C-alpha cells in the first residue's frame, strides 16, 4: 500500500490519516498472516520517541517502527519531520535501530 499522501497530512484532524494507517496495518496482517499467527515477536529498543518490534517466521521478517511522544520532539502544532529527528541526541539510537533493521552498518 502507498504511504499517506499530503492530502491526508493536510486533513489530519478529520481522522482519515489514522484510518489509512489502520487499514494498511490490517492489510499487512492479512497478507503476512503467518508472521502474526506463528512468528516470533521481538521488541526493539528505539529510545523514548520510537516504538519498534520485529516479527519473524522462517525467512520472512517484518519490522514495525512508529513514533512516540512526538510533541516532546517537535512541540505542538508542528509535525515531527526533518530536523526534529536530526538532533544529535537521537542519531545514535536511530542509527542502531536502522542497523538492526538492515542487519548491517548504516553509513551517513
């Protein structure tokens, strides 16, 4: 499924963006049902502002990463985008999380 469009972001107050994310998550669960029914669950430490976990079944992997408490990062009413995540205090955890997801060193 495609990511949320700017229209969904621009109209976040009406709840369509939340519905879109929920629909995408349910579609993924339907498509990869064995990951959820028989797969292992492993939480991933993403720090204070990230919730993440991995599901694994055979050679299949699914990593879910979601922001948490973004108002502390961005302040209201800003979206937590761009430079908010570029703060040096978050780079270490973000890099470690990306390396876990990709199972290799991340450059940059």
